[in-house]
C-alpha cells in the first residue's frame, strides 16, 4: 500500500494499485526469484492485473467469476494468469482467508478444479508456525490483498521444468530473512534507490 493511501485512508486509485503490484511483481517476485516461473509469463505480457474496489464478498466473487471466465476465454499465450487485487475492505486477514475459501468453492461449483487454481497474497499474511514479525512471511505478502488465478496446466509445465520445486519455499524464507524488514520495504519503495 502506498504511504499516502495508508496514512490518510484515502482509497488508492486503480492506477496506483496496479503500479504497486507491478513494482512488487518485478522487484520482489521476479527480482528476488520468489517464483522462478513468474519471469517468463511477465516478460511475455501474460499476467493480467485487475482491480476490484468492492469491500463486500458478493461483488468480489462476481468479479472473480468474471476474471475466471476472461482467463479461460483467452489462450495461455495471451493470458496465462490473473491477479485480482482488492484495495478496499479486505485488510483483516482472517476475513480475507474466508473470502479465499469462497473463491475456491466458486471454482469447484464451476467444475474447474484441476483446471484453475486459486492462490492468494495478503499484506498481513502470517504462516501458522511463524511469528508475525518473521520476514519469511513476505513470501506470501503483497502490497494489497490479492486473489491469484493460475492455470493448472501452466503450473504442471513449470514444475516439470523445475524439478526441485519443493525447495522454493525454504529458499524464499531464507532469502527474505537475510533481506530483513528494512530491505523488503526499500525494495518496494516507490522510487528505486
């Protein structure tokens, strides 16, 4: 979240939210190699970022359904993955987690389990066995609450190309702990230093 939006409670514009997410994607996810599969789809322009400023579950789930339809209507060469960013009303992590479960139910009701997977990122994410202040939590944090639609076939191809996929998590936590909070915040600052 931008400092201006956080300090004044003024809702961020969709453009600012997209800029924050672009910076996070390029500097953290790709720059720190938190997801070795992200760079290829980003470079090819296959990552779609949508913003839904609705605070209630119903409209967010409608937006998620529309983004799911749009993702599946495109070939993976055009759109491989979608980030649905929620800049208003989803600050509480436990409520957001309930929203993620509703999103998973939506995918199951549409009989798309095994076709599309829902992942999530949240600025206040904490692993179950971690302290809230552990920098390793940043592996699942983004500037804004985010629902991430991924094609299962793309995940399967990426994992086949990276045989040690199970090692990614441990390497990420170690990298983020070495970077620390100051390094993480500097990385995501609006102006590159």
